[in-house]
C-alpha cells in the first residue's frame, strides 16, 4: 500500500480528469482505472453554461481529490489557486504546478520551491510537479513536500520516461513518495516507471485521448500493477555480455 | 440598479443583492462554486449575508477537468 501524508492508497495509478470527450466517458474510464486519486483544475465558471459541472459525475466518496494549480505562472498565482481550491471544498492537498512557458509547460524550479515553502507553512499537503532534477527533489522534500512528482517528459507529449536516468536517482534518494507525472503515453511507460521503483504514476492525456478511454484505463491499471510487482519481485541485473539461459555443459556429444 | 464586475464582465443588477441570491439568479449551485469578492475568498456561510454593492468585483470559480 502506498501512503502519502498519512493517507493510504491501494491503487498506484493516479488519473487526471482533463481532455475527456464527455463527463460520462471520463467517469467510466476513471472507474475502470481503479484509481483512488484524481486531479482537477480550477477555472472561472462559464456563465453561459452554469450546469457544466464536473462535480456531478465525480463522487467525492469514491475519489480523493487532488486539485492542481495548472495555469499558474509564478508562486503567487499558484498559492492563490491553492487557496481557492481549499475554499471550494477541495481539502488541503494540492498538486503544485508552476509553468511559466506555455510552449513547453516545464515547471519553474525556483517559483515551485517558493510556493512549496509557503503552502506547507499554510498547512497544505503539497505534491509539487517538478523537472526530473534530483537536487531539486531533495530541496522540495526538505521544504516539506509530501511527495515529489518528477516529469517523464513534457505534459501531454506521450513521450514516456525520457528522464529515466534522473528519475532513478530521485527514487534512490527520496524519503517521500515519488510519483512520475507527465508524458506517460502508453501502459509500457507506466510499467517502466513502476519497475524502476516509482511509488505511483499520474496519467491523464494517454487515457483521455485514447480511441477507447475505458479500455485504455484498464490497460494502464494492469501495467501499473505489473510494474510494481516486478519491482517488488526484484529485477535481474542488466548485463552488457550474453549469459546463456541453457546449460553450457553436456554438449560433448555434438563435438566428439 | 447597480453595476458589478463578474468574471471579467460588467453586469447590471436590479438591486443590491446577496452573493447567494446572485448565484441563484445565475443558476449556480453554491456548493460547487467558490467566490472571490474584491480579491478575498468568501467562506460559504457568508454567501447569504454578504451584499453586493456598486462596483463590486467578483470571481466565480469551480473545479474543471485537469491533469
């Protein structure tokens, strides 16, 4: 079981709620994923569509909410969004995202650290989205982050764990859970992160934009479980030279 | 008649009304909306007792899908 800030999760697959074709498809896919934690964003109400409300399909008794600060370009904006999320009844957990550059959506490390310090002081459980920088992961952990969320590749790119080398160092050093977030584009990517020892993965785009989001959610659930089981079972070491699987002896009769 | 700024748009109200009354007139469930009035977050119990006056700046925010 995964524990973050004293809360336990059976599923190590966290899911996002963006980009689905309809609230009903999202609801079915999230249920199929087995995920217990879902991310949500905050935006102005569209006054032309007052009934357009994601909450009507998300059962808060079933899903634990992790509001994000997506769209924030600096620490002050992120803190404002986190406080709005809390006032919306989103609880005191926050996925901290500070992404000043809309082209790359890469997180600003300095503003992320500043916002983490401020939000921890204000009593939030902070899960910062971060570049896969092992030094930054330690700094965020020391600042009181409840988990760290290094990116596999930029948000929405479906490129997989391009940061494998750095993520491995982060996992090795971390005292808080490591959730690989962003860029996980296929179940094999999720399994790879879990085999490396990540505590969980967060997937949104790959499920939401799949031809069949419900079946893709099931595929991710299996991959996350398989990857975790493989990690716990202990993978064999990688080698550079071949090592036969069949016995090398007992072949004299071929050569006599 | 008063004018307020609601989600960036100027809006005329027949009379001064509470935040709760405004949400009802917009067809919004107050349980799913968070309100920022002149830059300060209102707690939900205050919706009924907070009057909107001329020039008030209001942000109505809610959860949407996101990753």
